[in-house]
C-alpha cells in the first residue's frame, strides 16, 4: 500500500477502538445521511418549482404572445407547439455549442460516483441551464438524469471544502454516493426508489481504496437514511408552501372477475410500448452517430418532430408527472385511440430527444406512457381504469428497464402498496418478455 493510500485511511478510515465509539460513528453517519437527504429534498423541490414557473411563463404567458404573432401572419394558433419546440431545439443547440452543460445520463452519474467516490461538473452554471432547457421547452424527458448529477457534484464540492478546512468525517468517500440516493428519492418523491436504484450492483466499478470499509450493508443503511430525509424534505416543503413535487398518486385497482382477461390486453400494449422504446432508441442512436456532430441541427430536428407530434397529441410533451393528472381527470373524454396513441408516441419520441440533444431521463415519460395506454384500454373496454393503468404501466416500465425490482420500486411511488400483486406480476412479465434489439444492461439505456 503506498503512502497516499495510507494517508487517506488515516483521514477517513481509522479503525475505531471501542464498541461505544463504533456506535457513535455509525449514528453520526446516519445522522449526516438524514441531514444531507433533507437538504437535497429541499433543493430538488426548489428546482421543481423553478422549472414549473419557467414552463408556465413560456407556455402560458409566452404562448399568448406567440399565438398572437402566428395569428398576425394568418397561422392558426394550434401550431404553437411546433413554434415553441422548434425554438427550444435552436436554444438547446446554440447553448450547448457555446457553453456546453449537457446533462449526463443517470447511469453515468451513478457509475462515476461509485467508482470515484464523487462527481464533478466542469461548468456548474451551464449544467443547471442545460438541465432546465429541455424540461422548460416541453421535452419528453425526465429530470432525474441532470438533477442527480448537479446534486452529486454540489455535495462533492462541499466535501472537498470540508476536507480542505481540516474537517474529517468518517465515510466521507461515500457521501456523494449517499446523496445520489437522496436525489433519486426526492426526484421520484419516494424513499424506495432511491434505495433500490442507488444500491444496484450493475454499475461498473473499479478497485478503490476509499471504499475498503464501506460494505454493501452499510451502504443500504445510509441510502435508506438519506432517502427518508430527502422524501421528508420534499413533503415538508410541499406542505408548508402548498405545492407538491413528483408523480401523482393513483387509486387502488379493484378489477371484477370478468375484467381480469383485459389484463392480457394491457400487458400486450405495455410490451408494445417497451418494444417501440427499444427499437426507437437503437434506431435514433445509430442515426445520431451516422449524422455526426451537428450540435444545433440535431436538437432542432428533434424539436420539430416533437412539435409536430404535439399538435394532434399534446400530452407527448413534458416529462409526464403533470400530464398523468390530466389523464386521470379527463380520460373519459379524450378517447381510447388518442390515449393509446399518446402513450406509444411517447415511447418513440423520448429516445429521439435523448439521442438528439434534448438530454434527460426516461423514467417519468415511460411511467406516463404506461398510464396513458392503460386508461386508453379502460376507455375502450369500459372497465376499471386503475387496473388497466397498473398492468400496462408495470409491463412497459419493466420492459424498458429489464429489471423487475427497479420497476416495482418506481411504480410504488404512484400506485398504492395494495396493488403490489398486480404490479409484481406485470413487472416480472415485462422484464422477461423479449424485446427487439435488447442486448445491453438496463442501466446503460440512457447513454447516447
């Protein structure tokens, strides 16, 4: 062992002498994880509010201005999505060329944190803007990718400042790792998502002396503490200021005996959505590589395609957490064909956005797509919409992730625990049904 590693071990991994000292250190790390998670939860909630305010400013207030301009040229106002999404593509491309700041995929953030013990952003301010632009302009991508990287980088910087000031906290090498769990819990508004996703062993890892005394069981304990703190921060802030973050909660499923056969139909449509996602991802990824480095043209094309699709199917826009509420309220009047088409279109346009410069995650759009498809089947069959949404959504999300446990952890944030039998069954079916062109590990799915 070289001197550098010995110095590191003396700083953060000195063996403790007594049982009481070990207990106090463990309690201290858990307390730190809770506190860090709480701060992360507040930060995530604040970012959500900023994103929502900017989105409202652009699409509601700015939309009126753009609509008036379009009507002044004799162009109907229903072309508004094409105008705003096209403008968004130009803005994303131009900003990336000038400043950089594209959000890193969530798998890349997790892998870097686990391998290096921290995460860094070359241009923090540009990364914040690069994270917000696709969301504000209506991109069919989720916030989990860029937000997790920003928070992990911020916590890594704080850790380095503490060390430079002479403050040593045992387990400091895992603090950024823990904050990723907290960030995921806050983004999805449930502790279970952060615990399960962050504790997955599927990420590439290299031997690192900084993780020598931080075993999996200890990690899960700290992941749990940080996740609970983060979810608590989101709930508290939402309660105090009267607004919520994350996906809405759906009611429990109560299918009748004659409705169970429709579960097969929901599974079939959910599988179709997952297959469309994988085919689209592979196709747009290959097309992006073939087109080459056209940093403005590719986001512009993605924005125009997104805008064209949004004219007949407006709910293909945005990550989906707000749109799920719209589907729940108005599904009976939207029509079965529109709902199913919206869900399947979302499965195609999200990979387009990810691979053509509108960087973000796929979790929220896929959950929305599954819910929309389920409500569409319910509208056609006249049966319990919660059961259909449960079966279609679980099949689709598990089919995309290829991991039933991660899918189940994510879906319990919007479906009640009493639906776990239906969710678990559909997750198993979706995860193990073959889908076209699926050869890579599920964690690599967001990597363009």
